[in-house]
């Protein structure tokens, strides 16, 4: 059960799934024959947790070490590219995937950047493997839309629309209006251009809105309400200034990357205190590194800094486990240690939000993917 803690617990894994979670040493209660058929991993006094979850990043789609050749995050020739799919650009052999596993991060929401008003479809994937198709938990998992400085800067520099925030909102409204008309037309011929919006209007996946400033947050909420769509408020850098209004909207927030510098005007009020203020307002939230804006392995430390600035300790852990899974709509598979869920488990030497804590073991789909004892 999510939220329950065992002082001395055991987890039984079979065929990549959690079969049983219990108090005490399960190995002593298994028949001898069954004990011989199981690999028994002693957590050595460590803390056993669900695998950590990154709720918004660009790992493997903006690759490390490869410069422009490895950057497939933004198709910056058209502000409306909703048909793009992250799965066609994510490279699981990006070094960041190994860093994620070593940090106890077992799954991540990955997708396009924020240069376009409608950037394309995110995917929720596991962090260990070679073929992206084998790592998918949910795809499409969200539709990226962006407000504010990034679309303005990218297309204003090309002397193309959008140059203003008004134009960003107008382009998105027109796109949604046309997509809705297509989906409601029973006689419409199949149109690849608008089919990508079907799961959004059916509320199977949310809009994933890049929003930093308060006014952009309000615009995103306004448009989502107009079209009766679900949405996550990603970054939400000025969320602490308008927490009451965000709470009334009912939309969850994905906060960060607060480890990054205030490199542009729209993040001038970015602060680690945002998560705690949103929590107190009753808003469900996750924490993000926005990798590579800040490094993927800093995820638990980002949560720890938010706790230091006012977020509850339980809220910090939930923001990188079960609440992240709920926001990403994958909590039926990941985010907590429960019977029937994927055996995605991280074992830490101490609370992972503490800077000196080491990852001891990382297990994904029941397979031991990281063992600190093998580190040189």
C-alpha cells in the first residue's frame, strides 16, 4: 500500500512483477526448494524504495557529449508540430540513462523541447535497455505545448509568428479548434495531421504545458478550460505567487529545474520554495531536473532542496515516486511497492534526498541493473 513503511521488510519478485511485500524476512518463510530457486538480495540495512521517477526531461533526445548531432529536441521550422513523437528520437544509449539508473531513477517522462507552441508527443519509458520500443510504458503519454519566452525568441528571431504571447495563444487555439472540429466530424476522412490530438480530447493524455511566468500559467489554464482538456503545469516557476489560483484550477504541477541558473527573464522568480507553497495549497506536484538543463542524477537532491525550503519530507519523496507516477498516469505500474506493480526498486544507504546518500542497488522489471559492489 502506498505510504506504508516497514522497519524490516521483504519483497518477493517474480517475472518482473512484485508478488508480495511484507514485514520480516521473507526468505525464512519460503520452502527450502523455493529458496533455492530465488536470488536473495540483502539490502544490508539500506532503505528500499520504489524506483524514482523523472516527470519531465529530454534525456536521450538531447544527448550529452554529442552537440548538435545529438540534439533532436526541437523542430524549429514550424511552431505547430504536434505529430512528432519522442519515441522516434530518444536514444537509450545516451550516457544520461546510465546516470539515471545509478541514481535509482527507473523511469522517466521524455519528450520534445519548448521552442514550438505545439511540440509533439511525450513518452513514459524505463531507463535501462537498448531498444526504445522495449522500454515504453506509455506512448503517447502527453502532448507538449509551450508558452512564453521560448516560442517568442525562436520565431521572433526568424521574423515569423509567434512574436508575442497573444500569437502563441492564438496559434494554439486555432490548432485545438481545428482538431476538435475534425474529431467531431463523423464523415471526416482520416487525417494524420489531427489524429494526434484524439487522445488529448478523449482525456487519455494531458497537455504538457511549458509555463514559467504567472501570466503564462493563467493563459494555459484559460485555454485548457476553454477546450475542456486535462493539463500539467510544467516548471511552474512563479507558481508560489499564484498558488491559490492554481489550486482552484485542479491542474497538477511539475516543479523545476530549480538547480539551474536564472538564465532568462521568465525564470527570475524561480526558487526551491515553490514546491512547498504549492503543497500547502493542496496541489499535487512532482519534481523535475528538466535534464539536461540540470543533470538527471540530481533529481533526489532537487527534492531535498525543496524540502529544505519548505516542502514536507513525505511530499519530497512522493514528488519523485507515487505523485510523479500519478501525474504521468502510470501509477498502475510504477511509483510504489505494491503487489502486481512492476518490480522497479531502488535501495539507498540513507534517505536519497541527502547529498551523501549512495545508491546501493537499482532493479528494473525485476532485473538487477545497478550494484554498487561492482563499481570501481
